[in-house]
């Protein structure tokens, strides 16, 4: 796949995901949206482990973990 096509596909996938979650949140609330995110992450993890292996799957998730986890931790780390 050409780099430009890859960028377009990633951008579309991100937007599709956000719109879907906004729809779920509007219909069912933040707790339902969080449950859907949890289910999606579990499914993605299982797929990636089977497709590219455990280490590469870990690398994919680790790439984004800091963006999600670190900003929410209290100073000094988790309690």
C-alpha cells in the first residue's frame, strides 16, 4: 500500500471509530461507551496476537499506552 493511501485509511478508520463511539455514548451513556471500547480492545488484542504474534501486538498497544494511561495517573504513579 502506498504511504498516502495508508494515511487516508488510518484517518478514515479513526474518524469512523470516533463517530461510532459518539453514537453509542449518546444512546447509552459514558459507561456503555466505555464497555464498548473495552470489548473492542479485547477483540483487537486477540486478533493481533493471532495475526502478528504476541510481541508485535504488545508493541502496537504500547505505542499508544502512554497517551491513554500516563496523563490520568496521579503524580508519582498509581496508588
